[in-house]
C-alpha cells in the first residue's frame, strides 16, 4: 500500500465533525468522559433535554430513579444512546452533539475539554484498531 509504512502508522480517531454514532456499548465511555471533564451530574436534566429527550421521558426517569442524580444521568444517557424521542433531530448520539448540547446549557468548559481530549479511544475504537492492525499484518 502506497504511503503506509506499517500498521503502526495507522491512526484511527473519533472526530467531532463526522464522528460515528455511539450506542449503549459506549455508555461507560460517555460517563467517564463527562466525569473526567468535570460535568456536574446535578445538571443531568438540562443536558438530556438539550440532547433531545422529551420532558415526559425525563420526568419518568426522575420518578423511577429518585434515589440519585448519578442513576438519572446514566438512564437518560441510555435513552440518548438508544436514540429515543428527538435525539436524531439534535444530531444523534455523537460526541459532537454531546458537546453542542453541553454548550447549549452553559457548560462550554466541559465541551471544550471533551473536544481537546476526544482522541481517547472508546472500547469500540480499540477493537477496530486491533482488527485493522491484524489485517495489515496479514497483508505484509
């Protein structure tokens, strides 16, 4: 392959412009990223509203998981990752739409942190890198 020195030169990154849709397998990645970025879990409701979840969905989550904001955030992100309500209208479950929604609720510092650190790989990206590395190894 022209221009490829070896499989070590291959670098796959999740981009904010055309990032892949996330799914429920990325839940821990999203939660860890928000935590690392300093997002306050008490703001779960405005965030999930900005992500496209309906008020009734948020009310149902709050009623069912009244024991704490951590579980409310987790459950609303599950709904987001499952593309419930108007999630697709707001860009779908991507890291880009997460950042835009964070900015919409005044969490620009958190959004900027995520953008600067977006190249941290989710488990899905790590698996993809290993798969592609195997393909390139088999070719040479």
